[in-house]
C-alpha cells in the first residue's frame, strides 16, 4: 500500500507538496515491509522490491522488534528466516493487510467507479460461455477494474479459493448441502458418457442401477463426485467397477473415446465431444450445481462485488438463452 504526493511550482518559485487523492494508509507500513522480507527471505531483495534503501528496511524491522520485544527474524548465510514469534505474527499481519487493502479500495472508490484487480476462476466448460461476455461487460461497465481470469478444474479452483488466491470462481458443487453461501448459476444433470457407437449410451436416459458392473472412468478419492458415487452405491446396493481413475474431465473423455469405459459427468447441451454420446442418469435424477463461490480469505471490495453481479447476470442470461 503506497501513499503518493503531487508537487507543483508556484509563481514565486516555491515548491508545494500536495497529497494525492488516494486512500489513507490503514496498516502501519512497517508491517508491510516485514511481510515482504518474510516473503523474499532477504533484506536486500525486499529493499529492491519496495524501491527503498536496505538500511531503511533494516531500521523498520529493528523498530518493529523493539516495539514487540521479540526478534522477528534470524540471520542465516543465505538471508533471513522467521523466528518462532515471526511465524506466529505473519499470518495475522497478512490477514490484516488484505482487509486494509479492501478498506483502502472502498475509501478510494467511494465516490467513483469501482477499481482494482479482481481474480476470477472459471471451469473449462464455463470458459466459452462466460469469459468473452464477462470481459466485454467489464470493459464497458467497469473501466477501472482489471480482470485476471484463471481456468481450472473445480477441485483446483476450490483450493485456490480456500487459499485466497482467487476472489471468486465458477465451480461445481455436488449437492444442495455443499452450496452454502454460493450463488447457483445452473443445475446440470449427471450423465453416463460413452463412445458414440456404444449401445449403452444410445438411449436418452439410463437408470442408476444400470451403472452396476460396467467399467467406469471416474475421479479418484477424495474428489467430491467420487464420494457421491460411493454413497449412491451404498444406498442403492450397486457394484461400481472403477476401471480407471482420472481427475480431469478432458482426460476422462479421452479414455472413454479410446474404449476405456464410461465416464460420469455433467454434460452441457451441444458441448460434448463428437466422438462421444451421453445418457442422462435417472431413477433418481442426479444433479450437480454450477455455482459462483467467494473466497473466505478476504472481504469483498466494490470491484469484486461489481464483477460478482456481472457474472450472476450473465449466468442468468445463459440459462434462458
């Protein structure tokens, strides 16, 4: 977080320094120096990254240690490492820095357009549907927002949300209990996917009991879909024959196309590989939920709230199109 200033020369030749129209510093900047040194493991590298003299970095750390009454770092031959006390303090400082950035962003944009970077994760199946429209809408309606889009499997995106590396993501949830505070964009039935010429998937629907004994190409444990299939097998006395464990839907489809068995996946209309065919699983119908989920690691800013509204609007449009 930086505080900047503007300088101008008056008619008398004096230089006046005026504060720039930015949000105030919320967190003591010394703690931001501490966090950067901890990240880089070096006072000199932190000085270069922060564009300040190394002596100032050392002085800031020394002042913090004096105030805390504890050492934050210990020197090694290759730089510095956190002490036990430094390890204790760092995650709390990181959390405060995230909240301070969010508050500063709200203050900065309170009387103007939302601005700042927003990190959004998208499922591969959602890229075609959402990436282009989201970019175009954000460019037109939110010129101060910088979108950073990431594509990944649902499990990968969930992990990045949990770690705070994404602000929000379009992911799959396997049952209503797992939706929690996420916004539902679509409900998609699970289907059995086989080769196009395969007799098993020529029908539009297939009963759940028909899955018993056939070779399946499904994710390995602890993938949420695999856990759900295990529960269904126990509830309906099914014998699930797992021929191949593959965690990526794309890889599952490649194995199925090569004759390795049948996948169980959410199939969007018109988006299935032409080499494959699918039958909706019925008795019971099994639905998955495409949801927009937020990271629990940091609060919303005006920018993230605005992007969230855009995705919700675009998702609602896609369901009616």
